[in-house]
C-alpha cells in the first residue's frame, strides 16, 4: 500500500508540468487550425517575435511575450485589444517599427497592416491555438 503514494509522487515530479492536463491534446487541434485558418500565410512559427515576415511577427516563444489571457482577447478581437494601447500593444508596435527600421508616421501602426483581416474563431478554437502556440 505504501507503494501507491510513492508512484504518484514520482509521476507528479517527473511527468512534467501539465502532463495530465486535458488541454494538451488541443495543441494538435491548434496546429491543424493554424494551417486551416491560414495563420501560416502571415506568421512563421520558427521566427522570433522581432521578425515580421512575411507580414506579422514570428511566433517562436510567444508565451514569453504575451499572457494566455492577452492572446485570448487578441485572437477574439484584435482591433478591440489594439484600441486599449496596453503594454503588449505598445511592445508589438515598437517591435514592428524596429524591424522595419523606421519610425511610425502619424496614424501609422502595425495594426494598419492587419486591420480588416479578421479571422472569426470560436472560444474552443482560440484555446486550441493558444495550446499549440504554448508548445512552440
């Protein structure tokens, strides 16, 4: 009987954070959505967030730049999040112009390049995409 707690402790210690999370399976669904929703046309998963090629920032290590909650709101309604001009939005705009090697002209922003390209996602799709991005 003493063996059961030992096995449980071993699994918890060495299985890795979130290994028992039901959301882990969603990362594969998120990978599929990334292709199906054509995210790949503008974002590259192997580029860092300082590289805007072909159009949008790379997504490598996105979990170190943005919180899950921020990404959730961004994927739901980027224009609404952009209007908040929060720290993440300011960082995104700064990285965009640093990559371009220029300063923004009046009324110019990174958002101007993506406005109107809204992709409608369900809450479940958003969670699956975030789970996928967290694996990168």
